[in-house]
């Protein structure tokens, strides 16, 4: 396998959400001429364990092999040129995927797995992997029947946000989507000097100019991608959640300009994990 090939790892189980995530990962691997690795980890939340079935170690591995073979055939049927491998781990899914991220460029998984707590907005495995993976993570939710053709990216002065912008524009260039770059402002704390600014319109223009400066290098590198800018004085999580209702994908940095040293996921990325209406990519 080419060491320079883009490497995607997809976490899989027997859920419908997992199949949707594998389909997303396969399309991305095909578009990038990259490789795809399907990884299945041990999960005690599978329905068979709940009723005392499939508790023998060999039976568990055989069940995982059948699952991987079925999903591999599903990928090959649609994308027969994708370099595909499969693996299963005795570790819990989140631990296996975080470890696999060390040798990957992107990790992909569904918002929910086999867990019996599927009523939650996002599963425990997705949250843990998004928090601790070494590379960008895409949490896939079901695609709309009619795609919007839009990728929304959240922007702030942080390095993670700049990486998120570059990732979003690159993905848009591959998929033909437009990019909506959103910067929403709220005071960072009680000493924020912008709290004393009376002229929001003037400040908004200054912020938009700054956002345009952040975007300009990406526009030069991807002249074929349409990038629009939206600046709001509002809660960033609420604005991006609203934008997710008319987007195919939302992209954010793992941690914004707030927070503290060592924080793995910032407030906005955590909020979007729970509330985004479309698929979400968290970039670090």
C-alpha cells in the first residue's frame, strides 16, 4: 500500500447507522483514491449479549468476521477500486478506533452503534472517539434525500478552526459543494473589551474583514470552490446547529479560542455532537 495514500478507518457494527457511515467512508476513500479499513471492536451492548447469546469467544469472533465480510462486499459492490482491508479487535470499539487513528488520516463512524441507549442524540463510542482520536473524526448521520450541496464550517481565531476551514474547502472541492464559513461572536468573559463596544455594525464589519483574511488563502488554493461568509452576534453552537439543518456536513475545530490547555473538545464541538442535524467532522 502507498504510504502517501489517504487512509480512512471506519468503525463498524451491525447497526444501520454503521452501514450508513461505511457508505460515507467508502465514497470519501474513492474520491480521494485512498484506502479504507473497516474495524470492528468488541461491544457488550450488542443485542446478542443482552439475551445471553453469542457469549463464546470463538462465536463472537465468527460473528464479527461475518459482519466485516458483509460490509466489505457492500463496499466492493459500489466502489470496486477502493483499497479495502478489514480487522477486528478484542478491545472496546472506542479504544480500538482511537488506537487505529494513530495510523490514519480520518476516522469515520455512525452517530449510534448497537447500544440499547440509541435514544440519545449521539452514542458513547462516537463521543469518546471524537474526543481522543489523533486525526479528524466524521460522525455520520443519515443523508437527506435531496442533498443541500453545502458544507458549513465554524470559524474563530484558533488553529483548529483554520485546520477545519482547510479540511472543509478541500472536501467541497472533491464533492462539488459550496462552503458556508460561519463566525458567531459572544463575549469570552466579563472583561471582554467588545462588551463595551456600542457600534455592533462597525464591529461586525471588522470581524467579517478578518474572516475574509482567514479564508483568502483557501480561495486562492481552491478557486473552483464557492465560499460564502456569515457573521452573527449570537451563540456559536446555536448558529451552527441552525445551519446544520440546511447543510450536508458541518466542520468544526476540536477546540476553539476559549477553553484551557489540555481540553480535548471545546463547548461548540461538544454541543454539535449532540445537536447537529447532519453529519459532523471534528478537526484537530
